[in-house]
C-alpha cells in the first residue's frame, strides 16, 4: 500500500476548529490502498468531511517478515510497507524498518542484494526482507 502525505486540505465546516485542524493535518502521513480511501481515512481521523485535499506520494519500502526454522525461512509472518521520510540511503531504510519492527536495539546480520536487503536479528527466529523499486 502506498503512503500519502497531506500538503493542503480544506474541511466542510466553519469556526476556529478548522484552523487548528489545518495546522495538524499538514504533513500527516496515511498508508492506504488508493486515493479514495485516503479521503475516507482523513475524514474518519479528523471527524470532519473533506472539501478538498492535495497530497503527494511518499516513497516507501515493502517489508516481509518470515519465521525461521533450522536457519531457513519457514513461514510468512507479516507483510507491510514502511514510508521513508528522510534520506533514502540503505542505513536510513534499515533504521526505519528496524524501528517499525521493534528491533532497534537488536544487532542484525544484514545481507545486501541489488534490489533488496535481508535482516536477520540475533536471538530471534525471524528475518525481514526489505524490497524497493
């Protein structure tokens, strides 16, 4: 699922609440399937109907976490996307994924392929494949 960052927005309401919502909404990131779901998600999140919205797609990487048995991947545990907001270096990508997985303080063996990276944390019987395109 792609990630979208709100650049400008208008709600169908009036009063001071709208001004506060404008400040809070700019820069928010939503991960949804398509643009129609983005409008629904923003409306649900802020509690007001969206009159108009501008957004940009944020680059993201796809992460697949596998369970391991005997040093080999066994089963797919979960699959999700992580938006990359800062630098697009391999180190920044690995740090964002480790943070999302809760592996920030855990040492990982990293195998770098041309289009993907595999992380194997020490002491955990899981691995994560990070792919981008």
